[in-house]
C-alpha cells in the first residue's frame, strides 16, 4: 500500500535533451575558474577577480536558459537526468556522475548562481584593498562549484561530494584572514562541528545502500517503501543530523556565529543565503523518505522549533552586527527546518522562505559589510549610530531587508514566514500550539533584535564622532562604491517582491510539485489564518515597540554594560552552548585522549619495550659465559656429554 | 681375559685425558691428552667390535685414527704459529676472543 503510494507520487525521470544537456557547464564553469585562479597564482592577481565574476555570471545565464526551457515543458516532463560518466564502478556499487535537473535543483541553481553572482560583483569592491583578493575569488568559485554539485547530483554520493566540498570552501573562507588566530580557530570549529553532522549523513547513506543496494535518488525513492519502519526512522534522524551540522541547527548551532570571522561577502553567500540552507535542501530532496515516517518529521519539526527560539533569543543580546545577523540566520533556518518538518503541507513553504531569506539576509549581510567598510572594519554596533544620513543607499537597502525579515506586511517575510506559522498552528493537538506559539514568539523577538540593530546602527547619537579608529584617526563614514551598492539594491528589490511573487497563487509550490509532491492545504486549525496573521503582526509590532522603548529612545552606552540581568547574561554567552559543548564533549574527550595516551605510553609501549629490555638484559648476562678460556669451554662440553650419557642411561635402566 | 678389562682401561685412559685437558695449561700437553682420549675411544670401539663379533667398530677406529692424524697436523700448525707470535704455548693466554 505504502509502496504503491510512494511510487505513484514520483515523477517519471527522462534523459536530458536540448538546453538541459548543457547542465554540465553549470559545474564546469566555476570549477574551471577556481582551478585557473588557484594554479595561476600571482600572475592572475590583476584579472583574477574578473574571471571569478565571469564564470559565475555565465553559470547563472546557463541556469536561466535551462530554467526557461524547463518552464516550457509539461509538469510530468520536468524531471530530467544527465549522466556524464560512470564515476564509481566497484562490485555492486555503481555510481554515475549524473545530474538531476528538476524544479527543486533548478530553483537552487538560480539562487546559488544568482545571489552568488551579485555577491561576486560586490566582492570586487569589498576586497579591492585586500592583497589576497585572487585567492578569495578562487575559493569563492570553488564554493559555487561544490554547492552546484550538491544540489545537482542525482545520487547520494554526489550529494556527499558537494556537501564536503562546500565544507572545505567554508573552512577556507572562514579562515581567509590567516593571520588572525580567532579566524583560524573559528574555521577549525566550523570544520569539526560540521564533521559531526557529516558522520550522520554518511551513516544515513550507508544505511540506504545496505537496505536498497543503490544510491541514485530515483531508485532509492521508488524502493524506499520496502524498508522497515525502524530503519526509515533511523535514516531520517541521521539525515537530520547531517542537516543540523551544515545548517547550524540545535545542537550543532555554535559554529555558525563564529563563522562570521570570514570576510562579509562570505557570510552573506555561504553562511546566510546558500550553504547553510543545504540542510533544508537535503530534507526537501529526501522527502519521499520523510513522507513515510511521522516520527522522523516530528523530530525535524522539534529541532526547527528549538533552534528558531535559540537563535532569536541570543540575537537580542549581541552587539556585534554580524553575529546578530548570524543568529538571525540560525533562527530563520530554524523556521525552514520547522516547515519541512511539517511534511507535505510545509516542504514548499520551507523552500519559499529559503529563497526569500536568501534575498533579504544576503542583502542584510552586504549592508553590514558596507557599514563595516565605512567604519574601518569595526563590527561593534555600540560604536555606530546616526549612520542613516551618511550612507543613504546602504540605509535604504538595509531597511528594506530589515522590514522583509521582520515580516512587515506585503514584503517577502510577511508571505513566507506567516505561511510557515499558519501551517505550524494547523498541527493537531499540542504540537500545533507549541510549534505555532514558538514561531510567533520568535517572530516578536526577531522584530526586537532587528529593530535594536537598526536603532543602534543608523539612528541616534553619532557615537563614533568621539572615538578613534585602530590607527588613531577619526571615523569618516562614507557610502560604498557602485560595485557594492548595485548588488545591495538588486537584493533589496528581491527582498521586497520575492515573497509576493513566489507565494501568490502558489506559483513556487506548483513549480516544485514534480520534485516535492502536491502542496497540501493545511487542515483547518484551531486558529483561523486571519487570527494567526494578526497574532504574528501584533507580536512583531510589540517587538518593534519594546526595541524602541529600550534602545531607540535612550542613549546607547559605548561600553558594554557589565552588570546585566541573568537572561541577558545567558544570551550573551550563547545560552551556554559553548560551555555545554566544552563540558559534555570537549573535556571528557580530552580526558579520554589523555587516558589513551597514558595507556599507549605505559601499557602498549611498556609491553613492547619491556620485552626488548628483558631479552637485552638477559643476553648481556649470558654473554659473560663467553670467557675466552678454552678450558672452561672444555669443561662445559664435558659436563654436557656427561649429562647426555646420564640421560641415556637413565632412560635405559629406569624406564 | 674378560673384555670388560679393556673397557675399564679405556675408561681410565679417557678420564686421564679429560682431566688433563681441563687442568693443564700447556697447549702441547692438552693436545696429547686429547690424543689420549681419542685412543681410549678407539680401544673401546675395538673391544665392542670383538664382543659383538662385528667389524663395524674396527672400521670406525680406523676413521678416528685418520681424523686424529689430520687434526694433529692442523692443531700443531696452529700451536706453532701462536707460539711464534705470542712466545707462549699456554692455552689460558690465548683468551682474546671473548665477550
């Protein structure tokens, strides 16, 4: 029953033809750019950034052409595969290097190459004074190539390849400022915490292979109904662990804020718009597996709800503009995870919020980068203030992103986030109330921390006028060059209209139907949709009001107040996430390692060295028998002969 | 005459030879004691051949004599050359090859 049901929903997979057969260019272009820039070295310093921009823009054009061609096809023909070559052929394991070109992957291709191209253009201006600009573009191109492998692969091995590839690019780019110990530590932390999640993903892939003997999406999804329910839950939980690592979800959220050590365009592209949403992609892509297990989806939704609260609470306490945005990202991805955890009513809503978030959060990060550019790379909002007049374009674009994020009526966030909250309220029983109220409260907190950020940065007293820059001069805030402001404007326009265009008449949901199944209407809930919308708007308005009363109306101290109430203290310390990791994982791990080192030194080495010393010592003593006196040897021989004779006689006469 | 007397004589000669090898220092004397032991063995071989009425023991005695003759040649040559280089024939002085 389940088997036939799952199989019936799956679209027919056709071989790629026409423009779609050019899909390999999507991967090849940025990979080529990365290769050239890495290999050419300093010779490419002068034109490297232009090549980096060009490859991504070209990939975007290819993606757009394929997208336009695909929209012209019937819904049943939109899922196509392009097999490039046989990649792994070992015994029963046959993996093609194949691309799956379907609405879901094309959506991500457009997001990655589109936002990616804008951020590449922005980076030309942002990194213009940095001697490592070519290396930066090489790594950024590498990231785009790996991310496209991740979303375009038609099997789990390619997904894993891309997954690790973006992890590598993320590691390189977080640690881009190699001379800063904090950046190196943050890169290491991100890499290690991602490994935890990757182990989950790898185990999930092993389980799928063990049970089905294939790793290609179409075959796995067609046969997944034959797997036992316990295994299905195990697979979904392990996949979720992978998603948690990559997307900074509870309990692996602590690396994402530290990742802000990287250059700001990296934060915008990798740690806000694309890579960190890979977890949402993973769950949406494997939705035929999640469809089979209510338990698995419930766990996903719970993780999403916990994370969106954690992110929103901590975001209220930070003074570092990028870390506030980072925790906002954690929180917003929590919304997406919650949405995909709701099942067929939520998959498309999660992707819609992902796209809208890709626009406005990338825009917000680029705005933050612009502010930092103007303020001598200072990230402490307590040193900002009154910047609206000095940076009008940044202010307006940032403000639009801000309104979109807090869900101001008829901007992106209003459509995408409200839909998720409505779907959450529609869950039966306690789940609806818990998820719905958590999402609503977090919406209010989002409004609070973002309003606080706006007030501290763009309004109020110009606190920087009395402060000195790192090299002793005065701050001269100025608007950024056009290469930076143009992408910000484009993204701001996107954050205003994307939500409406995507959700109006379920455009996106219908487009994604071949990949994610029909969008189901949420069952009638305890609260009417209008009531939910009102509740969310009231919550957000309260957040804005409280922020105005607490921050906007009062002067902001330049130095951070040391004595604050317990909740603020806890939020400043990331709700003790790092302390808990330290106490539960790191410290026992250190002790275990020390114990093992001791065991190795004393136990294993002791055994080996002890045996050697025993043999050496006894040999040294035995050596003394070799005296050099022939007569003593003769005595030994005689003694031996007598012994032999005695033994012979004994055997003969006694036995 | 009982053959066991020959065996007793053989044992006596062998013992004298063995004790001589162990207690004397002069290489020539040690060498002679070794000859004494070999000949004691020869005597017992011949006696046993006689007792069993077989020729095996006598043939064996011839082999021992041949080996002993060869050994004397080589051994005396070694003793001579040691004496020439070290001006001594004491076996205890030639003790360089040790631990």
